[in-house]
């Protein structure tokens, strides 16, 4: 692999007679572009999407009921598969390879509008995911410790710090393609904890005897707001606001490689989501915990194994959502013409990535409330980035007419309304639960 920070030159870059970069020319094709096989894309997709929120989907279904939950789940999967394929078809729009979501939007919408359409949402999602992942990883490690040793004096804050320290090391992987093996392990972990959750939910559903209660609890208004929050959780579960960054690693022809990888990713994602959601809600009904593993009563060693897989998987997800911010610092402060491991680039990574991980870890320790965070991030970040923006990019780029255009606008309009409802539900949930919040809570 070429170890320069930027390898293949952009076709539009002007070179002198000796092939050297002229002063003032822009070189924006990192060495990892065109490196990834389709299955690497599948690993990145699965790690980014089918993370531990998979295990929160039975709870989301419990807020919506059988019909509403399954309709929202299937619709979310089909719509994000559709929008992911739209983005894959835009990666080489205008004859240029677009390796960042904001670059793609700027190429289609113009510099100012394109940046504002993507950057604030993407960076908010990425930072929010880093915080949420630290929280749930700490909870997973604490669950393992309690199941193995009984009550422990080690606090959730300390588990979160352990997870953060490990991320400080992984964060030094220089670019997206370099984390493909981490995401391969994360994919195996997703499949593993999903299988355990399904099997143990069926086991509990059969052995507990008493039928689960599927009736939505409360008065009509609270039920409505709970349903809104459930939609936000599902938006979080299907979110993947880094698709062009994943596409940057795809081997040419990029569109074909991406579409094969997306197919692999969604085969795993939808299989895990549907089976975990159906069996988890069937077994425990509206009493299911926000993470279904907390409801399992089967053999403790199996539950321990599932929590361990969940904790390990979160390393992959965290690294995926760090990449846009990492790359921004690398481009702004690194030497793009020097090797990735030269002193300057290494120090930029060491300082900037340490700051991001430490900040995310600190906020996670300060406010360790994963369920509420998950719904809110899904509503304000993933919904616009993954359910709405791709249609408008596609329409602006190719100017389709007739049923295709109106279908895309209809989907975008429906999910705009859903995103607003989900945001309202998430904020209400946070406000209602605020009385139980305290800083550095040991949940």
C-alpha cells in the first residue's frame, strides 16, 4: 500500500512537465481511495449500522406496538437501503470521485449550501455516537463484571474510562481503510450477539410461562409521545451518515463495489433487526428493557458472552463515526504530501484524536443516559442525513421527472414529519427523565 498521505492524483489537478504538483493546486485523493473490496464495504456498513442499537429495537417496538413497530422497522430498512443506493450512484457524479459527504453535497448544491446541508448534522451525529457508544460499552462491561462476580465496587464511570483508553489506541489507525479488520471483527460480533439475543429470547418466552403483555401502557398523549421516541430510536438504528466516506475506500468501479457491499451489509442488518425485534418483543412484551440483554434470564454464561460481543463490537462503530472528524483535522493540520507516519501527521493524529476521544469519554461519564441520547440523535441527526438529504441530492444531480421524482419527494416528506415527531418525543423523554439524572451516575 502506498504510505503517502495522498496517493492517486485527482484528474483535475494541474501538474508541471515533470509530473510534480504545481503551487496552489489541490490534491484531495488520499492513499486509501480505491483500496477496499466489496466485502470490506460490507464490514464497514455492518459496523456502522448494526451496532448495539440492534439490541434496543425490541424496546422501540414496545413503544409502537406490533403493527406500528414492524411497519416502521421494515419501512426504515427499505428506505435507507434505497437512499444508500442513491448515494452510491452519486459517488462519481460529474466525473469526479467524491470521498466526503460534504464534498458530494457541495458538488451538487454549491459550496455554501452543500457544506451547511451536511457538516453540522454529520459532525453532531459523529460526536453523539462517540458519546453514546462510550456509555453503552461501559454498561456492557459492567454487566459482564456483575454477572461474573456479583455486585462490584467498580463504577460505570470507570468502565467507560477503560473503553475510552482502548479507543485512544485504535484511533491512531491513519484512515478509514485501515480499520477494515476492526470492522470485520465488529461484524462477527454483531452476528454473534444477535444470534444469542434471538435464541435466549425464544428460550425465555417458552420457559417463563406467563404470556407477555403487548398492550401499550398509559394515557393516549403519553403513548403518542412514546411512539415518537420509538421512531427516533429506529432512525438511530438505521443511521449511516458516513456512506460517502465508506465509499471512498471502494475499489473501482466504485458504484458497483459499493452496491455489492451495501447488499451484503443490509442482508446482515435486516436479518439481525427483524429477528431480534420480533423475538425480543414476543418474549418480554412492553416490559422489555431498553437493551434486550437486560431482560434475558437464560444461562448466565450465554448472557455474559452476548454482553462481551456487544462491548467489542462498539470499538468498530466508534471508529467508523470518528472518521469524518479525524479526516477533517488531518486535512486541516497535517501535511497531505508527506507519508502518513511522518512526524507532523503522526502528531496531528495523536493530539486531535486524543482530544476527541477524551471529550467523548468525559461527556459519557458525565451524562450516561444511553436510551434518551439514542432517540434524540436519531431524530436530529440520522433522519435528515439518511432519510431525507439523499433524495434531494439525487433530484438536484440528475433532475428526474415523473413518478421517480415524486416518489423520492414523498419519502423525504414523510420522514421529515417523522423526524419532527421523533425529536419532540425524544426531548419529552429527556425532560421527563431529567429528575432521575445526576452527574456521573452509576447506572
